[in-house]
């Protein structure tokens, strides 16, 4: 397997916004790996750990560029609100700065651009985004998002083996 990092992000306390965590856990289970009890558990991968390495965060931030640059490929996993045409969106992304109206928000394309520009990384990237239908204050997923999460786990598992 190529050196691979999966970065899932979102707010686990906001129902479907936390789908990235649920997908990350599902991928680890599909690979027969240990599953952390919560996102607070440290995911610091050791270089001898098997791929994929995984990370969960509330949001993307510039410092991730250094981490991304250490891998041949990265998969970003997040929720979307339906402005994306497909409920399960799978897209190969390229580096590029994308301006956001929110100062605390960074896109996967921008993280990838920083890795490419600052560290001369040639990291391939995939974005998996799953439609969120409900964003209440709970740790569980709505039924439609949970079904999409299972599809996303299968998609990522196949991508890992490619």
C-alpha cells in the first residue's frame, strides 16, 4: 500500500457533521485495526505503523500541510450540506487556493496547495464528502447519513487497495 493518510474532520457533537469520525472508525474496522474509543485518543502514527495512517480533527488548518507532504496520497473525509450534487461525493482534487467567507475554514484543496508549495509535495488527494441531513446536538448520525457512511467506507476501502 502506498503511504496513505486519511484525514476526517467535523464536529462529532453536531450529529451528521461528525460523519467523518464514523467513517474513519468504519475504515479501521474494515482493515481489522484497533479503533480508538473517542476522537480525543491520540492518533500519532509511528512510521512503522501500517498504512493508512489516520487523523481526526475539528477542522482543517495550515499546519496539516507539513503532515500531508509526508504521504504519497491523502483522503479527506467530511460532511456536506447538500449544495454538492451527489449525496456521496467522491472527487480527486488538485492543489488550489480557495477563498472562504469564514476565516476559520480551510478547504482540502488549500491544504494540498500549501503542502505542494511549501514542501514540494506531490501528494495525490481524494475528497469523500457525505451529505448531512441533520445537525442537531447529538453524537449519532441520522439514518440517511448513516447509510451513506457505509457506502463511503466501502469506497475508501476499495481506494486503499488500488
